[in-house]
C-alpha cells in the first residue's frame, strides 16, 4: 500500500515522499495518523542538533492521534476504527531499569519518532503495547496534545503537588503551560515565570499569576505572596542558567524541585541551598502509562484549555514551512500537522 510520509533529510529540510507501507507484523498495529504536533525535540532535530541520532532520512514526530487501520497477528484489544494515541516508548524488558518496573526510562529505550520512524506520515506502524484507546467523543485534534500533557502529568506527580502548595513554573512554553494547568488542577496556587511577553499574556488569560524575571525580582515577589515562605514546588522548564539560579532562590524550606527541561550544557546549581533548607530535587523524564490515562481524563473533562494551546494547523505537505515559521514565531504554542485530509 502506498502512502505519504515526510522525511527529515538534514539542513532544515523535509522531503515529502510516497512510500510503500507493508501490513503490520506480529504484535504491531498500523494507524491512520490524524494529527501530529510539533514539539521542542522535533525543532531540535530540524535545527540539526540531533543528526547523529536520527540520521538524514527519518520520519520524525510523536505527539499524535489517529485511528487503527489494521492489527497484526496476536494483537488483541484493538480493531480497525478505534481512536488511539501512541505512548512512543519501546522498552527492552531486560535491563535493570525494566526489571525494577521503570520501563519508561529503560536503559536501552527506543523513542519512536527519533530512534525509529515517527508520525509525520499518513500510516504509522507501532508496537501494540504503545497504544492507548481514546475516550469516545474526544476530538482527534485535541487528542494530539495528550503526549505533551502526559509529560506534564508525570512532572506534577513527581513533584507531589497537593492542595495549598505554592507552585512556581519557570518557563511558560507549551510544556510549562501544561504543567501549570495540571498543577492547578492538583490544588496548587501557580505562578509562571517567563520572559516572552506573548506567553505572559497567555498565562494571565488562563488565570495564572505571571512575572517576567527580566523586569522583576521573582524570588522577592514569591516571598511577599507567601508570607516569606517561598515556593513549595518549583518546576524548572526553561533550560537556562537563570532558571536554575531562580529555582533555589525561590525555594521554601523542604521545597521540591522538579527538573523538566533538558539543559544543553551542565548548569551550575547552588547545592548549599539544598543543605540549608533540606530541598529535594527530582528528575522527570517522559511518562508512564498512568500519566497517559490521567492526561486523557484531564483533556476529556475540559481541565486543559486546548483551543488556547493550538495556534496553527497545517497539512503534511506544508511541514517544512510549519517548522520554519514555528522556529521564529514568539506567539506560537502548538502547531499541529494534519496528516490525513479526511481526519
């Protein structure tokens, strides 16, 4: 069967190609991809930062939704027409991490859409264990946000956000904004620190307190707002040294810091503050199945303002233009690619 796929070929270019798609093999499911979002990692690929990993002829993309097209031998629980999303992690099942129940951070983990071909194509074949069935009635365009929302659910769960916690999210991009919404739903009083005025305006529109660290003493403002206590939970989502400096400066006694962002270079961390205030710090990488289930529930229940998060929808043939425009657009949050015209 011939289908259309967009291959990253290096040098900020994509090649739209018609390829033969074989039927799914044993334990696999083939999906008609409806929508696929462009994420920060995809932008890193586009900018050439991950060529050694993805090569020069790779279909990327993983923030997707779609419907089952065909199932391979031995697959149960799914049938053609089922609306689904993919949790794009393929673990080995044999390493120490997997044996301890941490398959999402498998030591030999394959991330679908980076280490294998991904979802910027009309038909995508994946291991059946990566699928989650969508609740009835959830729009496929909205469901394409489940993957990044699951990241936020995992982050908030790692930070143990609860009723009455004062929360600071450092960085108001798509993941930071989703973290803020999930943390608020968990009972936190959330402030967002962000330097982009467009994102500050969106944060305030969504009902969050928002401060610009380039103009304001954020630690001082949080101290004033919390009676001198500081933030109970801090999410570092900026990936910047100033963000790392702020996360310890603003921390309350026994605060919990969650490292969400990937830092290009090793940042300097004020370890004295961890000793002085008995701060805890947690890494948060990707998600587990329960985070996907929570993300689907939050989306279905209307907790997440999806329409404010989706700023553009383009066709698969416009993928290159969408990447170029997204990379230089300070107003953009989430661009979706419509991979099948009938979606």
